[in-house]
C-alpha cells in the first residue's frame, strides 16, 4: 500500500491514467485484503494504552451504536453495494478529473476506495457464518469481478479518451486509456477470481462436513431406534 501512494508510482499516476489505475488496484485488491486477513483489530487494540483498550473494544460490541453500525456496514451485501457504487461514481469524468487536479479530493477518493474495499473484504472473510454463507460470498466476489471488468472493458474498447486531462498530459492518451482498462479488466480481475475459487472450494468443503455430521442422525431416524445417551 505504501508502494502505491509513494513515488515513483504516485508521481507517475498524475501523468498516466494506466499508472493511476494500477495505484488503485494495488490498494483495493492487494493491500486491503492482506491487511484484513491479518486480523488487524487485535493488534490495533494492543497498541493502545491499557486504560483505553477495554473501552475501545467495548465500542464494537453488539449493544453499542458503533457496534450496530459496524455490523451493518460490514454485512457482505451492504459492503458489496457501497464498494460498487464508490468505484463507479469516482470514475465519472467530472469527479475523477477533480480528484486528479485537487490533492485533497484525491485523498478523499483514495480513502473511500480503501475504506469500502476494507468493508467488502472484511464482510467476506469474517462475516460468512450466520449472515450470508459461503454461497453468497461467492456471488459477491463474482459479481464484483464482473462489474469492475465491465468498467475495464469500457476503457479498453473505447475509441476516444474519456478524460480530457490526460489528452493534455499523456503522449498517447487513447493508448494510455486502453492500457488502464486492461489493468482493471485482466490482471486486477485475476485476484477476485482466485478468491472466488477459494471461497467456492471452502463452500464445497463446508457442505461436505455438514453432510457427514448429519449422516449418523439421518441413519438413526430411518431405523426408528432412539440413540443412547453418552456415558458421563
């Protein structure tokens, strides 16, 4: 994530659309998933002074306003919608060019990309059981790969530059846009695809474990013989 926001990539992103898209993808589909799967909450809590640690942990409990809000925004369905809307809205030409020209707006753009991506991946990694299940997680990742792939395809197959700012800055603005679209469409699409395969395999494994666990009870029911209580 530091490599994405520091020179030389950050400097190049101001001049090349493709570099800017690479910057975004490094943040959203490489950096954020690695942070989320590293279970950062416990580490962050232990970094606080002991007098603040317990109160900070209590804020995320179920009966607190912050806890209720956290469960709402990390629910996979809600996070999927938030992240998808943010990705598409920030690529509207007027907003995108404003972010390129204004460093403060650019920081807000990156914060929204990283924040909604974190909610999305958090919901998938830690929100499967009791809320949506593996099957819904597979659906969320697949549809995210599809709609971001469509965005990349629009840039790749476009016959004229979408953003006038790069007409002035890039030597070959159309070629730069097509390369940016390819980055979003193909390489960036491989990460959610790989994640989707992993989730699908986990889904099959979970279904197999549940079927094995239910088999003894099913056989007992067919035989009509009540099971004996276990010896204490």
